[in-house]
């Protein structure tokens, strides 16, 4: 029958108790779940069994079959203040359910009874799906549109007074008496005739007439010309800044499995 012991390490005893409660709710037999103590009880087991430190403690907690390497690693975890939770699983399905429960409480580590980390058997989420970071870049597009400006030319009539000099001729009828001449005395025989004498008197007066002539003309037209306009705008672009891991001295660590395209890193000019 399949049987495997899982060992999980947690930072506090209360979290370890929550893991036990959740495992029991998932159907794990309570007797298959054990919680390790803190460093104080571990020291008691080390004193009681000096040949192999904590061998009795680990046999009590996890059963037989704990290697020296596992025992030393488990002991180091407990000395750091961690709490150990072990669970015996009796099928693949129960093992997977137990791992899911134990991972929900942020364990420091989860190992199988073969000493391998459970993370080696389950691929990390990053291997299942790539994280895609879109890099947005704005490009400038310039178009043209027509705008209208209306210029109105209006004509209207104005009046202005003018004055001109013109020479006129007037006639006047003058009636006067004077001594009779010899010729008038010879024609007295007809002096008793009645009749009318009509004398025409002529006068000149100004006559005003107006003529129209074109002094000048106004021409309205449109004229086309080409010009160059400078357009200034600000474009946005998303850049990637990759922060490389560094060691304690501040030097960049090499061969970390991170490959970057130099053209996409901030501060590096793009390829022409």
C-alpha cells in the first residue's frame, strides 16, 4: 500500500495547529498528523540520546526511516524557531490534497520522506504560464483639415457736396426817352398808329447734369500658397527596467537565468 510522510515547517505554533485542523477536515486521520515542538523539547531529546542527536524525537514524530541528512536539516529548522507538521498519506490523491492544504499556510518548506522538496514534484506557476508585460508606444500621425475664414467686401454709397463756377449772360430791356433825331421827324406821318412792340430779353441759368464714370475698381480673389508648419507634441512609450540581482558586495550576479533584450532596457539606445 502506498504510504508517504510529508513534513512541513511553519513559523508559529498557531499556524501549525490550523494546518492540523484543515487536514483533519480534508479527511486525514488525526493519528496520522503530528506537530513537532519548539527548540526546548528538542534539547531534551538531544540530551537523552547523545549518540544520534534528536533521533528519538524524530522517530517519535515521523516514524522510522529518517536519514542523518534529513535529521540534521529538520533539527536546524526547529532551532531557528520553526514548527514541524508531519502527515502520513496513504494514496496519491490524499498526498495531493495534503500538499494543497499545507501550501495555503505559507510554509517555510515542505519535504517528502525521501528528503526531496515537494516543489521538485510540482512545477512552479511561472513554468506554466508566461507573464506578459505589454510595452505601449505612441506614434505621431499628422493629418490636415480645412478651416474657413470669411472676408466680406461690402459696397455702399456716400454723398459729398461739390461747388463749381459757371459764367452766365443776362439781357435787360432798357426803355429810355431822348430827343428825336432828323430821321424820326421825317416819319411823323406814321406816329399815330397804335401797336405793340415786343422785345425779347434773354437770360442764362445753370443746368446741372450728372454723368457716371468708373474711377477705379476693386478685384476680390483667392490666392493659394504652400507653407510648412512645425508640429510639436509629446509621445509616451513604455520602457522596461530590469534590475539585476547583486551579491553582498553590490556586484551584479552572472548567469541568473534572466535574459533581456538590450534594446528594451531603459537607458540603452534602440537598434537603428
